[in-house]
């Protein structure tokens, strides 16, 4: 029996013989909670019953359930196909962008290889044959075709890395060689006095071979290393005065004579353009100047040829830091 009083419901439960009874007092909040819980249970039961009936109908082949099941399954397949197609199209567009970028990198590599004196055709692996023609009908790439294209791009990029590594190695070798060749002016902006070759000796007045170039300059003017190398001689010579010799490798040595002060010692490693001494007039000299010599395999060479080569390289902007002679 239920009795309503205000916002409270009183429920009295008795047995058949009215021997025992129990009273339940439900307020408004409890009633709402019971109603919501009952609704959820009814909904869950309905869903469970629907799925059970639907699954049973599909399994048992009841009339009308087969087409519905096929429509549901086809909808799921179509949704997955659409998702896969959108992702494949996005990957295909990205692949096209990567292929275009690889073509740019390959073109740049060929130009850089030309600067390094290499022939790109000697290092290309399996170049792609030429192709083209009118576009008749286009279609989307499949997963197999996309995978093959990506594998091809991976092989091409690997070959490109190998090719650029060869170019880098060659350019590095050339840079080292240029660094070790005496093309830097030993006196910055200095004018040449006596050239290389036979001349009238200023002390004896007789014809004699002048084995270097003279750079007249004030005492204390910096003397710069014409190239990188190792100091192999630093001594006071009767004819050359305070003298420094730098070994540049490949049987190539430069000599700097008549200096007033030497700033390096035997065994030092010097860089191109490094200050190694100062102009003076020591030894067999009639005035302050630098006497500069270049020796190759024990034979004196005309230093002007090396300095001229430095001017050519500087004009071509292949050797940064080389100053042109006025």
C-alpha cells in the first residue's frame, strides 16, 4: 500500500497473513533517482534485446534480416575505404612533393659537381629513363604502387647522399690543396721591387740570379705566411739574416728572409695569412724589405706565378680571404 503525504511517499509492505509489515519512506529525490535508474535499465534491456534479436535473425537467416546486415556491413566497409583513400591521397601528394625536391637536389648536385671537376654521369646509379606524353585519364595510386614509389625514392635518395659525399670529399681536397699552395701575398698590399731572375747584384754590381721577389716595406711591417704549413727552419743565416722556411707538403717550401723579428719557431704549424715575422734588413741587405722565395723539389720557382694564381682564384671567388694585389 502506498500513501502520499506532501513530497514523501510511504510504502507499506505486508505478507499474506498480515503478520509482518515493512514501511518504506521515499522522498522526492529518491523517487527521481529510482525513476532515472529504472529508465536506464529499460533502455539497456531494450538495446540488449535488439542486438540479441538482430544477431539471432542474421544467424538463423530470418526473413528481412540479411539485407539489413549487408547494408550495415557495407557502410562500415565504405567508411574504412574512404578513410584509407583520404590517407593514401595525402601520402601520394607528399610523395610528389618529395620527388620534386629530389629533382632540385639532383640538379644542384650536378652544378656543384661541375665546380669540383667531377662528371655526374660517372656516379649516377640507374638513372631513370625519359618519359612523358599527354595525360589521358588519371587515377589514384594504390597501396602497392605507393609503396613501390617510396622504395624507389629511398634508393634515389641513398644514391644522392653517396654522390654528394663524393663531391664534398673532392671539394675538401681542393680546399686543402689551395690552402697549401703559396698564393697569399706575404706583405699585404706590398709592391714588388726586384723580380725573380737575373739582375745586377746591388752589392757586387755583377749579374746574378735573384731567386725570389723583394717586397720593400718599413721595418716592422707584418710578414704573412703565403700558405698553411709547418715551420721547418728558423735561423739566422749569413745571407738571408733572420730567416723562416715553411714546408707546405708535396716538396713545396717558402722562404722569408731579412726579417727584423721572427714570431714563430721550428715545428710550429702556421695558417695561411698568419703573421710569422716582421720586415727588417738583416743579413745581406741594403735596406728594409722582405725577400720571398718558393722552392719546388729543391728548385727555386718564380713566386710571381703563384701570387698571380692567387689573384685568379680570388677573382673567381673560389678562395675566400685572398686579397688581390693593387
